[in-house]
């Protein structure tokens, strides 16, 4: 089944070659942004032909094809026609909204640090050379905090 998909700005135009099928043999479905086309000859015809035929080279045929559209379309406004073995489907696009989706609040990530100077003596680190107060990265952009950190490097927590 050969398919052409054209973008005409306000709508997509899908053309599919489905020769040898009747309009009622074709199933056309739209799921999200995917168009599904299935065409199948009925079994009753095949069984009847086999009963009386001496030789049958034309078998039951079925075709199936799915096409993903690059944008969302208005499912209620889709129109399709079938003539001379060619299926034509007009798929009007949905106008994109200015703001897609739902607004989500972003909460500040605050890291709570306790200076070892405020800890009870038994909980203070004993090796002062390895002790470093932890600050969130967002604080390091503030020049006042950056200068304070620069001044305190190399000092023990009790000197700070």
C-alpha cells in the first residue's frame, strides 16, 4: 500500500493506494497522532469461490499500514473519501495553544546545614582540617556568600 502525506499548513492530506477493495472493506482509525489503515476482503466471498472453483489464484487479501503524523489533528473534523482504489483523508490540524500543558510550581531546594560550632562538644568533628560546611550551589552565586566562603577556607570551625 503506497502512501503520500502532504502538509498544507492548516491540514494534512493523506493519500493511500488501496486497489481491489470495496469501501466497506477498509477500516480507517485515528489514535492520537497515528492513522491506522486496514483493508481486508471478506471471508464469505473466499469460501463461496473455493466451493465451486476449479482453480483459484486470487486469494483473500489484507493490507495494513500505520502513519504517524508530525502534529496533533482534530479527530472530529477528519474527512475521508475512497474512489477508484485511492483513499484520501483530510486531517485538519489543531491550533497550538500559547502555553502547552499545565503549569507546575518549582519549589526551592533548601539544604539545611548545621555549623559544627553550634553542635554539642561531643558531636563536633575532632579533625578540623577536614571539616567543611556544606552550602547549596545556589548560594555560591551570591557574592557575599562567595567572599565569606573564601575567607573561611583553611580555618577550623571554632575560628569561624
